[in-house]
C-alpha cells in the first residue's frame, strides 16, 4: 500500500477535500459542456 502526501507550493503537507474538488469539477463541466448530440450530455445535480 502506498501513501501519497499532498504538498502545496511551499512544501506544506495537506489533506485534499475530495468532495470540494468533485463539486468544482462538476460545476466546470456544467458551465462548459456543449455536446453536439444531446443524448451524450452529462447531467449533474445542482
């Protein structure tokens, strides 16, 4: 088992907030997703 340590640009170790990261990514997809075929549209709850 590997342990991954996350560090900021100053070398400070931190634990990422995966829920926040996921919500931010979904928001970005909702705002910028423009599929050619609507049956391929990604729909996330708001």
